[in-house]
C-alpha cells in the first residue's frame, strides 16, 4: 500500500493538474478544437470564441483566475458576452468579477441560488472542516449573513433547458444535477462538444477514473444517485465527440466517451441499487457499508470517492438518521456513558491495552473506538492518545484515498498536539 502525499492531493484538487495539462505549454491556453480554448486551473476555464464575442465557461478560484484570464485573452480579446457556470462550487465561480463586463450575461441553473445561499448560510460550519480536511489555515468567517445572504451573480436562470446563438454558434444548456443540484451541461452541436463540469472527472485524476463522492465528508446536500445517472444518460444521448470536464483532460471520440461515462454511470447505478435492495431486506447501514463492494469489472479506483461513504450517503439520503433503536431518539449520544464504562473497567489502562491488542490484530477502527471511550473520560490521557496515534498512523499508511488521508492527517495532528501538552 502506498502512502498518499497530501501535497500531491492538493495539487490535483486545487490546481487541476493532469498528465494532459503537464504536457501542454502553460504559457499558452490549450486549443481544444475550433474556437474552443482551455486553461487547466483550480477548475478548468474554457472560452468559446465567435465573430460576435466570446463565451466563458467557468472561471476558477479567485486566486487563480487572473492567470487563466491572461492566457485566454491572449487568444481572443473579443467582448465577453456570456459567462456560463456549470455549478456553484468556489473553484468554478471565483473569477466572475474578473470576466464580467458591461452587458455580460451570466447563466446558471435555477438551483444555483439556493445552493449558494446554502453554502453561505453554513459558512461558519464549513470553514473549519475545509481547513481540517485540506490541512490549510482556516479562512476568516464574518458575521452570519442570514439564510439568504449569498451574492447571486447570474442574470439568467433556467429550469430544464436554455438556448442562445452567438456569432452563428448555437449553445444549448441542460440541467444535469449530479455533484451539485445546480449542475448544468453546455452542448455545442456544431462542434459536437459537451462541457459537463464535475459530473465525471471531479478531481482531475487520470484513468482509471475514481468512483465519485456521492457523499462528501466535509458535508454537503444529498447528491442523488439517480439524478446523477440520468444526467450522464442525457450527455450520452447527445453522442458527443468531445467532452470537457471541470477538472482533468478532454475526452475525444464518441467511442471512448461512451466507454468511460457508461462505466462511471453503471458503477453509480450498481452501488445505488445494492443499497436500496439491502434497505428493503432490512439491513442496517453499517452492514451495507461493509458488504457492498464495487466489482473489479468496473475498473474504477477509490482514490477520491469511497463506496462505503457513498453507501451511507445514499442510505441516509433516503431514510435520515433514525435507525429504529429507541435509544437514538433522545438527546444524549452513546458517548455520554463512556466515562461510566471506563469506571467499570477499573480505569483507562485495561481499555488502552485492549485498544493496542485490537491494533495488533489488524483492527485499527475498533482501536479508535476504544480510545474514544477513554478520551471521553480523560481527554488528555497520554496512553490513550498514544494508542490513538498508532491506530491513525496504521490507517494512514494503508489508505489509497486522498480524502481519507486528509482526515487521518487531521486526526494525527490533533493527537500530537494533545500529547505535547
């Protein structure tokens, strides 16, 4: 098993660097096809040029947007008539102020408004989670903006479909919810090109693609699997010859596009259906998290999304939090009796020894649960912190998932901080 390097993860996630991008001359925008240019960045930025002006698709993070704009403007200095936002994540909308000109129309799917209000509404909740998961300083959060405090830039909002023609080029835009509820796809019939945002290559990893994060550990609105499947079907029905994603390399040729997107779509369908069948047969979520595995025939890694997380995301998205156990109806969590368990065990030492035995037996998660019990009794117990650190290191050395590695690193940092006190 290889140890994931967090710096590599941040390069993939934060800068959108791929094997394709690395091969390009990044002093220039990449010419994808006639009149279509791309700059790999925090999120890929695209520009479609026409005789009547240009259309920008996604705008990257604010910090990375100036470089992307410089490279694209070098290809065409025509007026920016439209900005199209594939979805409301920060690495796609941050550069809007740099691109917006007098008369620029900004297009988004109607759910963009609520999605931006949602992320702004919970800004104080998400800030420490993003900082923890990506090992970066926490961004300063101002006073609560209220329930509807987001800055809404789009001037055109649509429900299912929107069309316009600019300089003789027809643009068709479809609602394709998946990674976010406001996700859209841009289709250029003349070029047989589809811009699909993050509904396929959501982290810019090369083939074999990773299973998606149907649930994101940082927290997110439900990502409905059946919506995602239907959205991919909608793209496949267009029979594109070029697919351009929010991260990662272009995919050329309908045969290869069909192979990749169908494989991805079918993997989501498989996991979804296995969860639903398990729920209907009376299995609990933890049983399904353990049992459901993606068959090797799908040839998808779990470098970004994990099947077990997606299983729980699908399960809880359908059913919510109650598990039919009467004790979970009430305000007190199981941890409220952990100190009592320590007393019954005769103190922390037997539980710490058991945690180390679990670790030796190759059961690091059970070891973590035991340290949770001891640390609820004494949060600074050095023996429990030491056992916890060993369990976290054990998991960290063996993970091949970038997101999991970030959260394990966070746990390791917190344990080390307490041990130094």
